[in-house]
C-alpha cells in the first residue's frame, strides 16, 4: 500500500496528457488532487480503481487542460469543489448521487446550453456555480429548479438572449 497516507498531490504545471487506469490506486486518503496546467484530454472512470471504496477527495483541480468532456464519478461522494475552468468542455456527464459538492467551476469552456439533466440528481448542496465565459445560448425551463442552496450563480459573458418562464 505504497503512499496510502498521501492526502495532497500536486501535479500541476507539467505536460501530462494521459493518465493510465488505476494511476491513483491505493491513494485512499487523497483529499486534494491538483492536475492544473497540463494537457489532459480525458478524465473519468477507472482512474482511481476504488471499486467499492469511496474516495476521500475534497477538491479536484483540472483547470487549464484540454478536456473536451468530463465524467463525474459516484465514488467522489465527499467532493466539495470541482475546478474545470479553461478547458474545452462541451458536454457534462454527471453520475453522482447524494454528493456534497459546493463549488462548481466551469468558466472559459465551450458549453452551449444548460438543461434540466445538467443538474438532475446532482448538486443538492451546491452553493456556487460558475458558468461565465462559455457559449451558453439557451437555459432550459426549470434547469435550476432543484438547486435550493445556490447563493452564487455566474452566467456572465455568454450568448444568452432571453429566459423562458421559470428558468430560475
């Protein structure tokens, strides 16, 4: 169980473009993972290989990479903050239920719309959402309806032209 007590791992400002399956295996105590300022194109399932073990990760920093999509995993049930700014994300795949995520940073990406499915079964405790500097043209009716705890929502610098009834 090499490095099983490691809680903070900083891998920012490298040239990482790929992460092999189970690269973070045995890092069960990891709370802060910083992979910012790299060339990562994909981050998703199988990187932690916890199987039935839940992650202790509190903050995941993937700012300034080349992500085109991001898959959020069920194992990240303690995750409080996701930093995904300055990527190329067009599509979100959310697969978390009963998460405690508070801060969700998606500034400077390529999102074009927000739908009801964007937040379905997710973000129950979300307080801060950052979607500025994207390409959002449309927000589907009732998209933010289930987000009772949100205190800060930034949709500035997008391509919004109107809001449907009961958008917020």
